[in-house]
C-alpha cells in the first residue's frame, strides 16, 4: 500500500478541523458555528420536520441536536410548533431572521470551498468528490 494512503485519516482529520476553525470564525457574525449551520440548511429544505428527523438527517445524536436546536431557538433562527398528530413531537420551522442569513451562510461556505480548491482543476475536483463519496459510503458500513 502506498505510504501516503496511510495518512488518509490524518489528512481527513486535519481538513475537517481546519474547515471547522475557519467556519467558526466567519459564521460568528451570525451567532452560528460549524456545528449549528447544518440545522438551518436541513430546515431550509424540509421545514416542519421533527427534531428526530433532523438528527437522523445530520447523523447526530438526539442530545446534541436538542442542545443545538435550543440554541438556535434562543438566538431566533428556529421556532417549534407541536405536531398535530403526535402531541409529544414538535415540528421545526425557520424564522424570517434565519431565512435572511441562510444565503449569506451559503456564500461564506462557497467562498471557503473556492479557497481550499483554488489550485485544483475541475477534473481533479470531480475525481476527489467521487472518491470521497465512496469512502463515506464505506465508512457508514463500519458502524456496529
């Protein structure tokens, strides 16, 4: 096996951590973090879904989702409404405040992607994306 391939996990961890640091810094102006903005994106595509469905969609545990959603409610980006069919469940919705900043957050992420891929040609970007999709699929099968 190529010695460089042995560093796959190391490179992945460093990329993840550095992008988190960058996103935490640029999203601070919106009171968001690298861990909270995905909740807004999920709700932007699926308003009215339950907290449990958001957790499943993001692959987060319920406790983490509960904390993040509570924070997003507190800062005025999300509100919840009791589910008419299941009184124990709540439907989550975006506020107008969230709808205003979501395009700005998308732009910040697009800027980051442009920065981290600026020296990579389109063909290599596609190869990388396809390889990462395959790796993610294989990683998901590791769950016990």
